[in-house]
C-alpha cells in the first residue's frame, strides 16, 4: 500500500465509522480526535473499520500513533510493507 | 402520546412503523415521535393488532393523546367503542399484501356488497365516525395505498361510483400533497439547515431521503433552500412557533428544553457535591489485558468500566437511585443508568442503559455503543428516554479533569467522570505515576445526606480497584 492509497482508506474509514465526520477539508497533521470531536467510542469504531478494511491488526498500544491523517497513513504503509 | 421525559408536554408524530392490521407485540417500536430533544421510537405496551391509527404523521399532540387503537382478538379497546366487526375483518384482509394481491376479485366482491350496506348505514346515521365513512368510501387496497402515501382519505374527493375513492384519486392526491419519504434524522437535519425536502432526490430505500442527501442539497447551489417555507418536520409546530421556523429551529427547541429542565433542577433541588480521585491502574491494566485477547469490535473503553461501577454502586447504595416525587424518595428495584450523550449538532440526551448493574462488561459495552449510535441518529426508544434512575456524565473525552453536573429531575443523583490522566500517586510509601480519574457526585440533599453520598463514591472507588469483579 502506498501513501495515497493509505490516506484514501483512512478517510473512507473515518467517514464510514463516524457519521457526519468530514475529513475532506482536514489538514493532514490536524489531530483527529480534536478536529472531528471524536469520543472514545467513535475512535474505537474508526480503528475497527480501518483494521477491517486493510487487514492490518491494530493493538491498543498503536492508538497513540493514529492521531492524524498523516500518522494513520504512515502507520498503514509501515505495517503493509 | 407517551411522556418521554419529565419535561415533555407534547410530541409530534413523525411516522408510523406499522399499519392497520399489523400484529404487534409488547415492546415493539410502532411509531417515531419527535420531541424537542430528538426523534424517539415509541414502543407498544401490549400485544395485539393495530386496528386504527388515529394521529396522522406530521401532527403535534399533547402528552396523553390516544395515537392508535389496538384490537385484541374480538375485543376492541376503542375509546368510543364504536367500530363495527366489518371493519375489523377488512383490516385483517390487508394484513398480507401478497394475499391481498391474489384475492383482489374476492375483496372487490365483498367490497361491493359492503358499499351497498354502508350506503344504507350512512343514510341512517349522520353521526357515523370518520373512519367508518372512510371505510365505506374505498377499498382496502386503496386505503393501504393512501396510508403508504400518507394521503388523508377524508380530504380526497372520490371519482368512483357513489363518490368512492379510487386508486387514481389517491395517486393524484399523493402527487399534489407531495408527502415526502424521509428519515427522522433527515427531517431534523432539513429543519435545522432550513432546507426544503421537496426537490431532494432520496438515495435510501424507495427513494427515502437520508440526512446526507439533505446535507448535499444544503451545500449544493442547485436546490434552493427555502427557510421561509416550513419543512415537513417543522410544519406541525404552528402552536409553538407561529412564525416560520428559523434554520436552527430544532436546535433551538432542544436548547429550550434543556434550559427548562436544568432551571427546574436548580430551582427545586438542593444539590450537594462530593468529589474523589480514583486510582485506575488496576482497572486500566485489566482492560488492556482483556482487549488484547478479543477482536477490535469487542474491545472495551474505560467509560464502560466507569459506567458499570456507577451502576453497581447505585444498587449497593440505593439512596442514590431513583426519584424524588411528592416529597418522598421513590426507590425502584432496578438500576437504569442514564448516559449523557452529546449530539454533534449541539445539545445532549441522557437515555437509559437498562439494568446496567446486571450487565456483563462486554454486554454493557455493546449496549453503550448501540445507545450512543442511536441517540445520534435519532432512533432512541421511548422506554430509554423515560426511565433512567440515575445519570452519569463522562466528559473525559472533552479533556476536563472533573465535572460537577446538574441533576436530571426527578432523579436524585448525577455522577460525573473527568478525563483519565496519568498522575503522581503515593503507593505503599513510594511515589508512582498511575492513571487516575476524578469522580464526582451531585446529589439531592432532600433524599439523603453527605455521608451517604460519600459512601456511594467510596463504593465506586472500591469497585474500580477490583475490575475483575465488575
């Protein structure tokens, strides 16, 4: 998975997991939880969707690395080789 | 129209989820009602068959108004007690559309006979009920079509024999009135954005308009937004707001409802407040261990443990559970935990997680996710909004350390949780850094004193130190 593909799947997962979350105008380094006002349940749904769509296992210890669009994409690129 | 909260005086019927002839069971959602706070599913309180729907979608009626009549076998609960057996049989005919389709000829024949009968009856009794007149003026299939299209048969001029309403009449009326299929959330969104639902192409089942269609229409220049022309969701509120609703009319109504309830609380309830900081090291470690062993979908969040502890503590310290009504403390046996959920468009609702003290953590977590999702998409059930016995507000995700909340009348206590933060803590004479949360209690001093409140918070603390027992 390249960076563009990763960014796309991150945006799609956000939109699918959190109704009303619009990441289209979001800066790639904006902190997702703050900008999109995600609570812990929203974030769990996002992780669940992202993991399901990419097949990448995401542990709780990885949550801290999923704070921005950029970071999420980087995480996926690393994990998918 | 059930009361869906202490502050509710009227409600607007958004849509029926059943139709005459449908068999319903106790607890089944039968209608969607719009209150000032959100759209809520109303559950049936008895088994039976829907005999008649008395209130049209789009109508605002006071709490206590009869919405529909249930038939229980041969017996009828009709308030006026005046529904002939012919109509009951006829509604039964419409129960299965496939069957209705196959036996069109039979129904037509029966209908022709009935029309003759009812012509006589109408001549004899000028005071015949509206429903009986309607029944006489058309066939079951057309009635069903009218119901599906939300057409009021009494307002349709019949072009058939003896003024009977035909399928073509209903279709024409349906085109004229333009009753629109839209989800409750879509209607609310349209009302808030000042978007006219007419002219929006729905992408849902059967062209039903969904909230995202409304948002798309609101942002696109192609569809003119006409705030001055009331959207269907706003239309039934003339008694409340005589002038056309502002674009944020619904959000304002919700704000007013919260304003009223919170003012009432602070006016009537002598609150006292307690707070304690709880070491969550054991709870967080236990949760992480649990989460490592299960799929993402079954993972827990700290809020689930905090809610469970609050519910179990309410059972152990029943002085904090229940309602202050007529100068006395009513203590229900069950703990229905109200969970304050902030809505994305503003405002909040606090629906109940039923019997939260008895749920396993995975069950509570699943219930919590379901409840929050439905609260935010306008699909709460009436029982959930009406009967929390104690409420929890968790502002941890908003970043604050502590919240001292306002009690929801007529409840007697509200529990607040702040953010789970790493703090320096003295443990066994040594300084350590551990995850901690500040738990607060707002309680009604009429129902109990500070010592009892302290016992409640101490119980929450103890429970969270033994997460494996939660």
